[in-house]
C-alpha cells in the first residue's frame, strides 16, 4: 500500500499531540507528517524551531507551496486564528483539509465528521469526494449518538441537554489560565482573564467576557446544529445549554428525554443504549472526567427515571481524543475514496 503524505498545522498544541497518538493507534498509512509553522508573523519566525512531537523532537517547516506540493491531507490542529489564516492562503487546488478546530465550520460544502457520519457517504449518489472535513464538536458527536439511541427506543417527544465545556477546548492557553486563576483565587490575588474575560475558576459561566471569541452563544448554537446534522434517527432537535466549567479536561453532559408514554420503558431505553460507542465506567456507576480520560468511547451512567416521567442520562468523554480520532477516521475514509477515484493533488498557495 502506498503511504499518504500528510501535513499538520499546530503540532505543538493539545490537539496536535492527540492527533499524533491517534495516527499511531489507528495505524494510519502515512509517512511521518510535515509539521508546519503558522503562516505569517510570529508563525513564520518559528519555522525551523524544534518542538516535542511523539518521542522525538521535530522541526517546524514554513507554510509554503513547497511544503504542501505533494501533500495528500492537511490537518488543522492549532488555533482558530491559525486555521483561518492558513485556509485563506490555499487556492482551489488543495489537499484534503481536515479541520479539528471548528474554525471552518461555516465554510460552504463542509462535510462533518463524527462518531457514525463518515464523509464518504455521497459515493453511491455520485457526489464528489469531500475537500473540507470539519470534525464536529465533541459534545455534538456525543449528543447525536446518545439521542439517536434514546430515540430508537420509540416515542421520544423532547430532549434537553446541559453541556459542561472544559478548559482544554481552548487549548494550552485555556488550561494555563484556569490553573493561574485557581492559584490566584486561593491566594486572593488578581485573576488573569485574557482567555476567558471572566473568572472561571471555582465558577460556572453561561457567557464569557464580551471580547472573547468564540463566544459561548456561538459554540452553543454550533453544538446544537452539528448534533442535529449528525443525527441518523429523525427526532426533535435538542434544547441545549452550554456552561464553561472549571474542568481542565473532558466534556460532561446531562441529557433529559421526555417520551410520549406517561411511563417510559426504562428497560427498553437501556437496551437501546447498548452500543460500541457507549461504555460504563470500569468501576460501574456514574462516569466522571477521570474515567473518561484516554478512552475513545463515551462513558455513560445508568438511565434514570425522574418524578416527571422523563429519563436522565449522564455522560462524559475525552474531548481531545474524540476530536483526534474522528479526524483520523474521516481522513482515512476520504483519502481511500480519493485514491480509488484518481483524484490528484498539488495544492497552490496564494
């Protein structure tokens, strides 16, 4: 089998690290990736710098036409700003683009990658292979699957979810500022707020500072839209609340489902929740951010009927790992199809 040539923007960040591990664990058929510096400004000055990637140091290459000349796939794993800047420089002849940051979610002709939706689904309809894959927000991936399973039990009338967003969704800066805020709050010192624009340590927030991008309102809307787009079972859209939580890692969800029947069949719902993507914590009971770490599955607790007649479900997942593995799986499927159909490469930069 011929090995793919791949490149990565943002290899030194949290998503870049997870992507490297996902490529290894999935045995992705590729040569060692070219690690690219962000285009322009400080990114260009960082070219040729050494970063830790895998078990050995690796050098960053400039983001140039030569670096992308024969690349089959380019993974965006850095910041949203880096992703948008690089995307603007790519002309019409591009490698397969895989956006793990969500920065390109509103671009035309985007194909979403998640747990069950694969970007090669248009092959039978004669559609062109995907050119731009955006990995859905990990909460959207989990919600789509959980709601599909719960709807398959029959009679799902309404669904509501509360999602707790971890600091790692904003990369190393988010992790570092939460740590700094925590220490500053304990010592009654001024709190740094460059990343969140507000206190997140020891707090829950439904909105961040007015200047912070993306705002939580946008992310909330994005999760709801992506979850609905990834759904397989036709069912009502979920009513969603998103809270920035003082969690360093792992997305946590509480999902409430109302069924048409006055007394939902709990056994039937539990049977519907049997899935290769859903797992109970090793110790049983309810999941937490510790049990979710390092797993590609969604950790879930037992379904529970509440006094209103609805059913609650509590779940957690490793947000970075789920994003990286969705990216690798989607890229593998798309590249295999491109190879079958003889798509060329040779991207050009403007």
